[in-house]
């Protein structure tokens, strides 16, 4: 009534007034951002960025930081939207006031007064669109979305608009949304709306980030329409982009025969010929709706590669033409040619011819379409089913039954012919065969479905389809089988005639269901599409940077593993590692200790660049004594092989004589050039400390048994002048004389290193004398 309508209007006015007063009680958004009412958009953004950095909860420990940050964000969202800011400046109302209105109001059924109280109160600039009721008429709940829209999206396209009763952006586009509904609903697209305030969970689940927002639901997946322009062209492009890639095949003169012969996939062939390069959206939607039962092919009549195709089917090159083919690729079971085929006509023709003449019962959905359950109908609807195997050996038998089906003359509303594979539908066959089956697979059974789980059936015992020829007209076995089928059907179609057997069956196995690999590929493609729609450039660069870093780390690890394996192969070749990667135990003939020869290229590593605390124990030999001195030297230093601060080596005096002479000169602090006999230096062991620049000397004739630093220095200097023992003087530079009357003091090569072990003990105790130098002399390169 008019009085009721007027009262409802004033209730709405009072609720809006309460919302206005409540908003006035809240903080002013301009005050929240610290700007004036005349501030520009750039000033609003600068103020928001500064305050957001200051009050972000992760950077500010103030107890009210989180609340303050939320208020700043809400103030920025309001003032950054020009429409909301204008409404706030005029009326003090924001779109956040929807929580004051708990119920939806639909006044579309009322007659309007000559004046609108809401408009009179708020003014015409308030901008209420009277068609807002369109959202209410199409509104659905989350339960309907989950239980109805998602399952139906397998074959139907659904466009969902998320709105809010007090969303002014939604009011602005209501007329554009109405045009979309009027344009795309006749093409087969289903539209619905969801109130985001009442169903926030669905809004988050679909990936929508705000309102108003449109979402396309396709095959159980949600695709968010992120354009700000709601036009027919934009939405059509969006739907085309999200359509499955293999929804249809492009047909020309080269692949038409292959397309027509592909009906072995249990799908009818639909050929659409258009005088345009781009397929109309209505045909794509129809192809999506029947994709599991009808294979679509699209031909462009303006293309020169379809000229033979147009001549073959004698089509008008200026009209849209649809042909439907069953097993016979030469004769269409249905066709239509119009300049603009209506969607309803398109669906009627396809739905009436969506099954082959002899379809395979490959899923429960096909079974429901070919042999529907009719428990409440008095007349029976029978199905004659051939049981066979998925083998080319039975193609002739299936062809014979197809011939019988085409020649039967029964209405498809009373009798249908089909076949099924034994290995695919084993549960169904076990139910009707009581767990056993004869070796002869070519058996016919007539079934009548009482409901979804109960069937009645009877075997056609006189059928003989085990034939070897395709001459169906003159084959007696075909005629006999046809006669037996006709007798059985005519008898069972009688009202008072009952089928012999009864069984309870489960749903058929879906032979067309996606495998695990196909499902993962589909999910991957959906993920890629979702990321391409939702990730912005800066997010993409960050993700690529992260992936690049991970790839670089894996590459470095691979290179390191390569070098480790190369080192392992080298060690295996040298015999230091076995095939299991374990270290071989050192044998008696191959000691574990490694001796380095001091040469110019190893001088820095063994002497100059030694780390603090490390020392090199060096044996001086010549070419004659090398083989005799190294074994006893090796035995003497063997107990210290596991000490990580020691390196062991040997030097040929022929190569390092100049270096050794300079080393002794620096230690004695003299400018005199020492004339050293190389032969007398054999058997000397030097402990070099490269970091602290000192060395200790072992020689069989070295007088280090005496203690005391001063006495040691004096004794060392006196060695230059001593001549009582030729080898003592010549050790530090006095000319060596082969003639000597002190035969008892002559020392042989085999005894040069007898005291080395004791000297090593004193060396590591720190009691040996240290000769300090200012620098390490250069080692000769030649």
C-alpha cells in the first residue's frame, strides 16, 4: 500500500540519518590525515604514506598503533575515492555505514510517488539508482553458490557480481550490469549476485579484492574480472580468454576427414561454418555446454583453405551453418542455416542429437541420458546393451548392432541401443552376471532402469554377433540377431510382461574423467592464469628475483658437487679412496705422511705465507744422499704427521744453495759472504717459522747441547775460527779439506740423522735456539 511504502521510506531515511550522526561522532578523515578539505589527491597520498610508515604496527610499539593505522587507512580509502569523498563532504556518509542496515530492502514492487522522500532529504546528488533492486533479485547465498553454481559450472558459465547495499560504486554500474545481463543471458551465460557484507567468505574464496567486482565461474574455478569498464565487448573478450583451450578445433580442407572419423571417442561431431574468422561467442558457449558429448569444429568460410569444404556441404557462404553427424560422416542427422542462429534453437538441436546411434555407456551421465530411470512412468523404456571388449576384433560386431539400431524403427523414447566395455564397467557387469561371465563376450542384455540403483534386465539368448564380414544385408547371423531382438523387445514392451532378472548396481565409472597428470596440468594452468591476473609488476620482479637466487644457489651447489666428485675420482685413481668413498688405510709401503720438495713455485706456500703458529720442517739433501736420508727423516717425523700446524719437506742443496747461504748470513748479522761447501750441508734440518721470521737448525755437528743464550751466540760466532774439526768449521763456511787427521770425528751419511728425534723433542718443548732474521730471502728460480 502507499501508506506502507511511505512508512518504509521514512524508516530508511531515519536509518540513514542515524548513520550520518554516527559518522559525525567518529574522527574526521581530514583530521586523521592532518590535511585540509581542499587538499589535492597528491597531498592525500603523501600524507597517508607518511602516517602509514609512522604508525605501522610492525614499526611502532605504541599500544594504539594498530587502531591508529586502521583509522588512517580507512580515511585514505575514503578520501582517495572521488565519489565517496564528494558524498562525505556533502552528507558526511561513507560506504562503511552498511553495517547500520541489517536487512535488504526491495521496493521494486511499489508504485513511486511523484516525489522521493530520500531524494528530498539528501538531494539529487545522493545518486540512488532505482535499479539497485536488480542486485536483490539476482542475489544468492553461499550455500547456493557451493551446492548449485559450482557443480553446474562444469557445463554452464556463471558471472557473479559482488555488491553491497551501501556501495556507491555498485550503484554507479548497475545500469551497465543490467546491459550485460540483457546481452549475455540469451547467449547462455547465467548471472547472479552476492552481497559481500552477508557472505564475506565467498568473496575471499573467489579471490575478489573488493566491491563492486565481477567473477566468472568456469569448471569449478573462479576468474576475477579486473577491468574498471563494464562493457559487452570487454566481458566478451574476458570470457573468450578464459575458455578452455581445446573447446573446439579449427577445421579446413586438410583435416575435415580426420575430424569426422574421430567419433570413436563416443562424441557426436558438430561442424559450425561461419563467414568470419572469429567464432561467435554463442557457439563457444554451446561447445562448452556439450563438450563431454559433442566435439565441435569451427570453419572460417572466408578462408581459402575451406573452399572445398563449403562446396562439399553446399553451404551459403553468407550464413551461419550447423551440421550434426553421428557415425555416418556423409549424412548429417541435423542441420540449420541462418544469419544468426538463436541460442535456444542451437541448444534444442544439439540436445536432441547429442548421442551417437550406438553410444558407449562410458559414464553415469551418459547412462542417465540414454537410459534414464523411469520408476513413475507406466510405459517401459528399454535399452539394448552389447557387452564387449575394447578391441578392434569386435568392431564388426559393434557395427552390426549399429546397423540393427538404425534399421530397428523403434522410437528413441521407447528403445535405445548402446554398448559397454567389460574391462571398464566391471562392477556393473558383475552385478548383472552374479560375479561370473561366460567366455563369449558378445552378449546382448535388455535393461529397464526402475531408479538410480535398481534395474531389471533380461538376456537375449538367441543373438549371434560373432561374425567375420561387414556385409550386414546378406548375413544370416545378422538377420537372426535382429529377429531375436525384435521378439524380445516387443514382448517386454507389453505392460503385463515383466523382465526376468533384477539387480542393484552402482554408478558407472567415468571413462572420460581426468587422470592425475591431467588434473595437475589443469591446476597448474589455472595457477598460472591466477598469478598473471593478480600479481603486479613489482611482485613479479620480486618473485623472479627470489627464483633467480634459488636457481643460482642450486647452480653453485651443482658446481661444488661436480668438483667434489672430480676430486673423489682423482683420489680413487690414486688409491686413497675405495669405491664406497671411504679412505683407504695406509699400508706399510705407502705412508700417510706427505713430503713436499722446496722449489721456487712452492716457496711462498711453505715459508713466506705460513699462517701464525705453523712451521715447516725442512731436510737438506743433495742428489747423491737423497735416497739415503729421506727414509730416516721420514721415520723421525712420522709421529708428528697428524699435527695440522706442521709441514714437512726436503730441499736439494744444488737448487737452494744461494738461498741457504743468504739465510745463514742474515741470521749471523754479518756482511761477509759465506762460502759454504754444499757437501757439508747435507743432513741439516731446518724448522722455519714463516710468520715470526726465525728458524731452528739441526746438524749432527751443531754444538746445541750447551744451554744459555749468551753462551750459544758466542759459541756460534767462534765456529768461524775453529779448525780442530774440519766438519764443524765447514758447516758454517770454512773451506772443507779432504785431508784430516781426526778420523774419529768424521761422520758418515748413515748417521747424520741419528739425533734428529731428540732434537725434535727439544724443538717442540721450545728449548732449541732460534735464529731471527729481518726478512726471508728469495729462492732461486733456476
